[in-house]
């Protein structure tokens, strides 16, 4: 078999793979709304012994009124300050040395604590 025939076979093979119909992606989940209005979306996956928690708030500059801007960014910083129940930086102290991975994810005007 010549190199041209081999390349044609490879091209046809990859074309067939690209045209293969994909199965629709489905991820089972349960959704709850707590009394305080917090929405909880729960997906259980027992394939690995880990837990992942993502918190996303429906706030931001898109929800602010003209003349009253900057509050979303201010409250983002206040979120991890001291409170009635936690001292200054307690959130980060409680999570340090536990093997948890805390990171901010910034994307298109929203951020997510993972």
C-alpha cells in the first residue's frame, strides 16, 4: 500500500469518527430551595472518595442600580472578614492545613470560590 492510500484511509477513519453521533450528556442531580432562599444543587458521584463544594451568589455589578455601584465588590471582600460567629480570617484558618484546595475562579464578570 502506498503512502497516498494510507493517508486516505487515515483521513476517512478520522472523518468517520468526527461524524459519529454523540450521546446526549446527562448528569443526574437534585435541587432544593432552603427556607432562606438558598438554592442547593446536589450531584452524588461515588467514583472517588472526595467532596467538592462550589458557592455562587447571584450578585454582581450587573444587578446594581446606576449611582449605587461597587457594592458587589465591597461585599465580596467583606464576606471573609470577621463576623459575629467568626473572627478575622477565620474562614481561611479553618481551611488551611486540611488538604482543601481553595481558589477563586474569575470569568466574564463573575467569580466562584472552589
